[in-house]
C-alpha cells in the first residue's frame, strides 16, 4: 500500500511539472502615456494677397506622438480662433503617416473667412494636432503644443463700377462688374439705353480714378469715354492686369411682357442683370387685372410661366406653362434666375414693395 501511495505522488508531481512546462507566458502590449508630438509652422505670419492665390501660404508640420510601441495613431489638425480654447475647432483629418498640411493663399484665406472673421483686420488662429489610437475612441488621446498664427484675410470677391450716360454718370449708383476670385478680371452685364452709350470704369464709387479707352481694346486712366456699340444688354470684361476691355452682346437676356405691365403684350420691359447675385431683376408697377410672362431675347421661342403641373410658387417653366398672376396692384420686385445648363426652369420671386 505504501508503495502505491508513493507511486501516485510521484506521478502527480510529474504531471504538474509537465503542465507547468506547457504554459506560455502572456505578452501584453500596453500603451504608455503619449510623448512627443511637437508642432511647428513654416511661418506664424503668412502674408495673404489676391495677386498670389496659388502660392503656398503656410505649411504645418508635426512629429508623431510616441505610445511606447509601434502604433498607427490617427491624427487631425485642429484649428480655432485664439481665445476660444478649441471649444468648436475646425478639424482636418491627416492621412495615415502624414504629419504635415500645406495651405495655398486662397485656401488659408477661405479658412479665415470660415470663422466669420472681418476682412482687412489681422486675426489670430490657434492650431494643434490631436492624436489617438483610433478615430472613435479616446484611448491614447493626446495633443501637440499650440501654434498661434496671425494673418489678415481679404474679401475674395471684388467689384469695379461702370458709371455712364445710361444711369446719369453717377458713380454711387453705377452698375458693377464682378471678379469672383479677386484676380483682377471683372465681368458683368450692362443694359445701355438708346442714345446713352458712353461710360467709364472706376475702381470705387467715385471719380478719383476712372478708366477710359486708350484705343482698340486698351484702357487707361487718362483715356476718353468708352462707347457701347448700341442700345441693349452687353457683357463687359475688364482685365486690370492687362489693361484691356471687351464689349460683347449678351447671348441671352430676359424681359417681362404682359397686360399686367404698362407695355402690355406688345412691348417687352427688360430686366437688369445683378452681377452680385447672378440674377435678373426688375422693379416694376403691375396691375392685378393682368398677367405676365418672361421672354428670352424678346422672342416667344423661349418664355417662362407658372407650370401647369407642380406649381410651387418659386419655380417657372419654359414650356407648358400658364401666365404669371398678380395678386394685387402695386410696385413689385421681380427676380428671375435660370436653373441648370438647359434653362428649362427658373427660380423666381415676386415681392410687393
């Protein structure tokens, strides 16, 4: 019996030793508190100018946060107005492995404007890089140092003005030409009335500086009056970089016609193109006993009215449409904006003044 007990104990010890030898040590990867993550900027005072929109304004560069092991952290650039403590930052995701971000003058100016900062006044933004071990969790969340950048945003869209005989040679009330990107090239549509074809171009709504013709398509601040080829709608393009002007008939212009207007169904009343809003508009007396429609190029080939089906009070159709009614006699502001490239429909408003 003693021998059996001895053998059993010996066998048990051997089994324990075998099991112990088969057990593997568990290796755990534990993230350490993040270190590093320094942020620098190529400049903290980028100069923004309309004449250099495509140039690089600033490059932001960061070093990676270190978590104690090789990690694929997600990184994003956070940008906020200085003094807001990053309460509502703009956040730009950085591609995996990329720890830098460059902005052109145009893009950085747009970034400043997105914070509703006033143009022409120096503004300060704060930047930092946020790093985390995943895009959805706070594990390993860490931030770099903060870099403050000072820059002066500018209004990208700019205007020049066209005082002339058509509006009484009065710069404060002159129609404008628009440059959407502020690149010095301005376009717009001017409606010249019969016998009132002379005009000049001014950078401001005053006569301090005025461009006139220097012969051919050249312009000069010492030139004489320009002259439109005739009455009607013309598109003007003024290039202040090359000091040139082109005057071309408008391919499509719009008017209102109908017995709600003073001209009745026999005379068009031209609308004016608003170069700032890209809409056609007119302030016109209308009578409630009549109706009207919109015509393209004074021709019934293309006209607009209320859709016979699906009328919504905001859209006109160029086919299968009814006349536009007038709710009450009075003076109305009518706006008209063709939609899409085929111009088969148009948005409109009709507001009693």
